[in-house]
C-alpha cells in the first residue's frame, strides 16, 4: 500500500483505493484492493489573478490563488471556482477603491458570504465589508472622497463604496491597457 499521496501540481499521483463491493453482487463480496492513478491538473490561479488583486498585498493574492486552485480541483475551471476564491478572500480582506486591504476583523463581509455553500445566491456588497460598523464605512468613504457621506445611512455608505470601488477598478484597468 502507498503512503499518503503526494498532491503536487502537474504530477501523476498513485493513491490507494479502498475495497468496494461488487455492483450487483447480492452477497456483498469485495474486490481485492487496487491502486488507481489520476492526473492532478495544473491549476491556473496565478495566471487568472484579477487586476484588483494584482494591486493588492501578497497575502490577498495568496489567499485568492490557493482558494481558486482548490476550487478548480473540486469544481473545475469557471465561474464557481472564481466565486469560491472571492468568498474566501472576503473573509479577511475588503475592497477599497481599486485594490483589497486587510479587514480589522475576520468574518463574512455580507449576507451572501455568511449563508455558505449550496444556498441560493443573493446580492453581494461587491467586496465592501457590509457587516462593518457605520463608522468604519464612513472612514472608507472619507478615504475615497465620496461626497455626501456624512448624511448617508449604513446601507447608502455600502452602496456608495461599492460604486466608487467599481469606478476606480475600471479606471485602473483602463489605464493599464
């Protein structure tokens, strides 16, 4: 029997397979133990890093890449892998303007993030920490020079921060092209 499998990217890994009952065998006899070989795909997290993360701290990049690569192995490449990576990122980082910054406290950033996997999707706050205090949101709005912030409700601040971050991200992407 093999020791624990090596899960290096791009390498063939042999893993032990436990005995399984024969299909359609009424007495439940088991096949002898066998080895299966699987190809561990190369995962493209670094190549698919969103532009907002390219302007963010290394830890944010690492968090997204590791979550993305794990999700690609589980779900395959595509939308679900990206959503999973962003959900992981939003637990420790929040989007400020055109980049991500560490949050003062860890945890879900909005109602959608706190619901967990397998639930019907709801609207997200686009990386803004909607669960943060109104004072924190106000300070972020001040950082981004959002007009009218002093008279805004908490929901209005979240919406304004989301819009301002989207505008700054689009502007940064446009200037890079």
